[in-house]
């Protein structure tokens, strides 16, 4: 618990003065709550009782001084004064309450948003080793719900824990003014409660942990179902998926059941303690009254105080319990935020030149004991055109990602313009690549916004220019809303080939010195593909081009072709050289020419 | 198609009405008996809680000294009163225990059921629903909005009933004790209720706005997380940070506007209630005493004030319930929006199960558009014999994927019909249709879990052996065996550990396991390398031999081997025939092939 408080403090540091203001105002509220009965006591003792013929008594009310000097039978005057006092107390309560909560929300939500900001930024900038440890549901919970729970520690649970302490002290003081010995009683009460509370808090924490975990799983399951709806429907598995979902939902329910039962049980225990103490206090009160040590008015307020002191003790323990949900959320949130990212930090701050020359020496990538890339030696001068081929899973994408720091190199070294890879800033390395990936992920936005992802402020003509190079213009301009047509997440609404073209246009707009196309023309027919390459030859011929593909025809003119198998380069050279070797490349090329890819899409 | 994006608030079609509340409460109907039990417990509790006031009065009147003198038999009276009091307290904590436990269970059960219904209904909705708004906004309906409603069932429902009963009981008690005081109190509460009503309406509006802004932000973050690779590759971190900040700020402002009303509600109602139940009461009491001193005793007054406090607390609690429910009306609006959206594609009332088919497919005058105006297909007629392999070619947007979508009835035709073995696909159950028509789409979606479970997805009752065999057939076995835990390797839905081609192979294995009678392949091998594809091709030929299949393909070899080729253009089938026939035609197909 202390760790979370320490971590969250850096956000809530600014909030501390407000925090104390809130406690102070809370004090004001509770003071008015305490003082209200005092006014009532006086009304009973000095207005009603005398009016009924009894003697006006009571000398323990705080407001006595206001009415002391009014003659006993001027009821209306006394009542008038007391009414004004009461109304003032109510107004003070309103004002203090309103200010307390409004400022509390204001600063609380600001701090919460700061935590959210940091969480989202960490997600965006952390290396994949860290992100891959979390499910999407977990990440969403960390950036969305956990900050809220942590904020509640400062906005609600902590202040609510402090106020009872203050109230109890004041109430004890008030009670002791009636009769000193009585003050012992609340303290005894406190001891009883605290004995039970330690266990309560610990178990509450476990419960909140379970509840959070089951909710995260539910989250993940729901997201996947929504994303995978096409597959689910294609196999008519709606029922099946609903069953899977229900299992998760069931876990959530069970966790909440356990929590509910747990709280009912502790309600019982605390209630029992409270009632026993109440009965005892009645007995005490009666005893004192019949020994003329307490007035009737004091009797009533004494009981009221005892009841509320008990209530405040219970409230205090419940607040400590509720605080545990903030502790659980805080732990997850800060574990994530504080997770060291040695990968991200191993990079320097250098910027890459506009015409980078890249060199790989003995480069290898091993992930989880699995060697994905082995001993790659490659020179890529600026402007080179390199073709990469290989069977599924042979390491093509791994190489392309490793060049962009999207995957960590575990053996060998990469240099850019002669300098070590790690001397550069990671984001600057990424900035020098225009990357069109195999799986196209588009955002729910217009076609234009998607193409202009790198630079949303670019003028529309630029967007159309790159769209034309990527052969997007021919279909986008024919849509009723043209480039403003909205496409959903994952690009639903476009065919596979259209999506790939948008992804290519998106990459080209970035205008980086190195263009990487990772099997991103697989859904295009040869004609469209060659049109795109032709366009690119015209508009970006001086840039470095790295193309991974299954179609030999696409990379025939490359300066160097690499054939990968099981993570290593097994053949390399120009097209002519490789054909002369008559090895695997030649096989593939021959296979494919007799059956070219053909119109489509 | 209208689409809601992350930065736009969703417009609510049906704003909250009591009809919704009624429907919500209908979930509680089946627990009627339990609720009645709980209410009895709570009523008992409330009745019991009325008694101490009188006991208190009795103590003051009969036990405590009056005018400086001890009362007769005060000790015996005290013992009796205290015994009664103690038993009452005992009963109360027991009834509290059961009522809390039961209502929490009840509330969570009902939320579970609402969630179940919501999800099940969501699964029935068509792609148009999913495409019309960001995932995050659909997500919050299922996760957050339903759990927030739990409060209604755990506490509010019973509390409202109890509060009302309590208020009535207290008022009646007061009436019996002194009717003049009761009347005054009732009259004073009326203007108060009016103020509360107005505040609640305002609260509702502001709560809706706040929730909309929150779901905008959630949608953005959800998409951010899912598209994280692209965001990194395009150096979008700073920009996305800005957008997130803007969304947060908008939410913050809406939240503060909401808070301004929300936090005024409590002290306002608190203050007014206390003034009415204390000041007003005593003032009226004083008037009565002065006019008619004997008509009111201190004991009665004290009892009345105690009952008044209880009335006031019940009233205050009721106000708070309304306050809370007002903030939950948005939840209800969104939840019912889903539940009330009719899926466009659903089983007709007399839908029957399609029996085992042989695979004869007919399209009769099939006409289709996504939006009712731009027709993709117009009066298409097609007869496919069972076992035929049909290749579909044509320019972009001509309607190739559309035909696929229609055959599986992902969308309904505008007019015309599609028959399989003579059965109109509109009249058979969707489940029986899609079991026998297998589609492999371009999009490979894998679920987080083990690889073998992903394969088994298409046929949950398949054995491990059957799954592995399916994987072997598509040559996926090789790469799976190389994974750390083979078939039991856990992947995440993003499945970034696997390459595109590997994922496509898994998708293929799924299809092969399902073994449908009609197979539709939409760019099924686009990401697979040539050599693997070669191997698969042989398998595919075998698989497709006695099955009707539709293939949207690139490769000339696949197309050449098809029994028939359909060239789709201009909303219809422009050319139809096998490769030789179409080449001789020297038409559009010929032109395409001849280019190479």
C-alpha cells in the first residue's frame, strides 16, 4: 500500500494543498453536523420544555451564550436566534460541501488524466518486449480504469479516513464536556473495531484483485469477439462465442459474489460490535441520569454522539477497505509505468542523415530461444534496391523490422553511415523508414486521414499525389465521398487490394529515405503491382527500396536479391546471377512465370 | 454508410424513458420472490427501527428523572426497555446480513444476465453495426455500462421501495401522534420535490454528455492499443498524445459541468430536508404549545421529531437514489440501443434447418447494393452444379467479394433469390447455412489462446488428432512443431509471433477441419509463398474435387483449372465459360490473359 502511495504522490503532489483544504472543509462539514444537535438541544431545553412548563436547563451547549441572557419566557426570541444559527450552519454545510467536492473533482480528475497520459504514452513508446507481456484488455484497463481508482484514493478514501478521526476526536471532546468519564467509552469502542479491521483490509485487497483480473479477462474476450466478428459469423459460431463470453462473465460474477458475501459477513460483525456498545452506552446514560449527573437533553445527544462515533469507526474501516481497490489498481498501473525499458533506453540521441547507408554484420535475432534470423551480412548503400524472398516464416519480415528497431537485434551489429545503431535515437531511426506492412491496419477515419497518418496537416494535393503513385486514386476518386469516405478499423469497407494500396500510399507520404514494402502487394494483380512500381521508379527513384515478396517478377530488377530460408540467406545476387546458379530462386522464378498473376482485385 | 468516429459523440436514437426502466426491471421479475423476501426483511428492519424512538421516549418519560425527581420503578422499566431494545438490534443485524448478501447476489446475477443478453444480441447484429462505430464504444456497453447498472439492482430498487414505505410509515405514525405537525411537513415537501425533479433532469443531460466524452476517449485508446505497430512505425506518438489530451480535456470539461450540478444536489436536499424536519417542526410545535399547551407533551414531541428524522432520512435517501439513477440513464439508453437494434440478417420465423446439401447453387435475378442506391449486382443469374469449381475474376469493386458475402448470407439481397440445392437461403437457419458453406476470407483472425484451439474453432467437437491432421494437410504442421510449445503454444490475438503466411495457413487449417460442402476462397493464399502454395495446391485440388467451390484468385493456374470462369463487370456476369472457351471468345478475359 505504501508503495502505491509513494508512486502516486508524484502526480498528487500538487493536489496536497487541495487535499488539506478538502480535509479542512470536511472538518467544517462535520463541525456543523456536530453542532446541529446542540442547537436542537437548546431548542428542546430552552424553548419547548419551558413552554411546556418545565424548567429550562442544560449548560453544556456551545450556543448557550447566545440565548443565556434572553428571559425564559421569550420563546420566540430564543427560537428566532436558534433558527438563525441553524440556518447559518446549514449554509456553511452547503458551501463547504460544494467547494470541497468541486475542488476535489477538479484536481482529482486532473491528476487522473495525467496518469492516463503517461500510461498511453508508455504504451506508444515502449518497446515490444514490454507490450507483448500484456493483453489488450490489460493495457486498456491500465490506461482507462486504473487511474480512476487511484484518483479515488486521494479524492475519497483518504479524506474519508481522516475525517472520521477528526470527528471522533471532537465528539469525544464534546462528550467529555458532559461527563469526563464518558470519554473513555469511545476509545474502548475504537479498540474493538481495530482488532477486526486488519484482517478485513487484507482480505478486501484479495477480493479487489480478483475482481480486477476477471474484468480484464472479460475486456479482452469482448474486444476479440468484436474484432473477430467476421470469422465468428463465417463459421456460424455466434453461440459458441457467447458461451466463451459467458464463462468470463461468470468469473466476474463469482468474484463479485464472494465480495458481496464477504462484506455482508463483516457488516454483521461490525454491526454486532456497534449494537453491543450502543446498549452499554444507554445503560451508562441512564445510570448517570438517575444519579443526576446528566440532563434529559444531554442524554439524547449523548446517545446520538455514541451512535455516530460508532458509525464513524465503521466508516473509517470501510474506507480503508475501499482504499484497497485503489491500491490494487495502483500497483498494476505503476508496475507498468515503472517497468524499465532497457531496450528503449539503450538508444542514443543521434538523428539519421537524409541519405543513410546501412550495413549489417553478422546480424541475428533470437526471441525466446527461437532463432528467427541468423548471421545476416548486408550492405545497403543509399538508393539501393534490394529484393527479399523466402518461404513463410523464413525471416524476411524479421529482418525488415530489425532494421527499424521494431525487433531487437541480439547478435551482430548494424551501422548507419558508419555509426553504431544504438548511437541513434530510436524514433529517428524509425523516422527514416517508410513502412508498408503485410497486415494492413487502418484507423477508423477517412481515406485521406489514413494516408496522411504521418503528417495530418499535409495539403490534400499531396495526399492525392501519393495516392496516385500507389494506384489509390483510381478507386478513391470514384467513391461517392471520395477521399473523405470513412473506413472502419481494420479497413472494413475496402477490399484487400484496396487496403494494401492505401497502406502503400500511407508509407510513401512519409517520404522517408528508405522505403520498406513487406509483402504488401500480395492481394494486387501483377498489372497494378507493376504500375505501382513504375510510378515509384518515377517519383522516388533515388530512395533506398527494400521489397519482400513472393513474386520474383516484382524484384527482377533489384540490385541484389536475397533468398531466405530458416532465418539465413541461402542464395543472393542479381537476378541473372541467381538464374545462372539455377538453385532455389531459379526454381521459384520458373514456377511463377508460366502462371503469372493475373487480373484481379 | 454513416459511421461514428472516436471524436464524435454518439447520437442517441431513443432517449431515456420510463419504458426502459420498466424493461430493466423486468430482469428482476424472475427474482420476484427473492425481492419480496428481501423487502420483507427490510420492512421488518424498518419497522424494528421505528421502535427505538418510542423506547427512547419511554426512557425519557418513564426512566429518567423528571423535574429533579426519580421516577417510580424506573429500574424495572429500564430493564424491560433495554431487553426489548437489544433484541431489536439483534434482529436488525441479522436481517441486514441476509438482505445485503441476497441483494448483492441478486444484483450481480441480473447484471450477468443483462450482459449475456447484450452480448448474444450483439453477435447477431450484422457487419453494418460493427462498421458503424469504433470498437471501444461497443466495448464500453458490455463492460462498463452494465456493471454500473448493478447498483440499481443491488441497492436502489429495494432502497426506493423501503424508503417509500418508511416515509409512509413515519408519516402515519406522526399523524397518529399529532396530525397538525404531519400536515405542515407534507405541505413543505411539495416545493422541495419540484426542485429535485428539475435538478435530476439537468443532471441526466450532463451525465450523458460526460459519458459520451468518456467513450470517445476509450474508443481512441482502444484503437491506439490495437494499432500500436502502425503508430510506432509512423512516429505518431506525439500526435496521438495530443489527440488523447484533447479528448481528455473535453471529458474533463463535461465532467466538471456535471459535477457542478451533482455536488449541489446533495447539500441542497440535505439542507432543505433538515430545515423542514427540524426548524419548521419546532416552530409549528411552539405555535401549538402556546395556543394549546396541553395538547402536546415533550415525550410526544420527541417521538415525533425522531420519526421526522427517519422520514427525512428516507426522503433524503430517495433523492440520492434518483440522483444516481439519473446518471445511469445514459447507460440504459446505450444498452437498449443495442438490444433494440434489429439485425438485418436473421432467421425468418419459420426458418428450417438446411439438410445436408450436395452443393448445387443458383442465383436468380440477384440484385444487391450495400446502401440501397449504388447497385453492385443487378439481376444476376447463375447456375452452378454440385462439384463445380468456379473462378471469379474482374476489376476492382466489380462485386467479386460481394458474391461471396451473399452466398453466406452476410447480407440480404435487395431482390431475387439464392438457392442451394433448391433451398432458398433466406429460409434456412443461418447456422445450418454457414455450417455447410465455408468461407476463407482475406482477413485472418485468430483468438488468444492455444494454436490448437484456434484450429478447433470451426468444429469445437473435433479431437486433437483431427485438428493436427487438418494442420498437416495445409502444411502448417511444420512451423507449428517449431514453436516453443507446438500446438499448445499460446498466442495473442495480435499473434505477432507468427508471420502473415503462417496465420493464413492456420486459417486454412480451420477451414479444412470444418469440411464444408461449399467452399469459398477469397484471396486465400495471397500471403503464402509460392513453394508452400504449390504444396497446398495439390491438397486443394483434392479437397475441391467433389465440392462446389468459388475462388477469387490471382493465379492463372488456379483459374485455368477451374471448371468455369466468371468475369464480373458492370453489375453482372460479363463472360462465363472455361479457360479455352473464353480464350476463343477473344473478349475481356482474353484481353486480360493476353496482356501477359
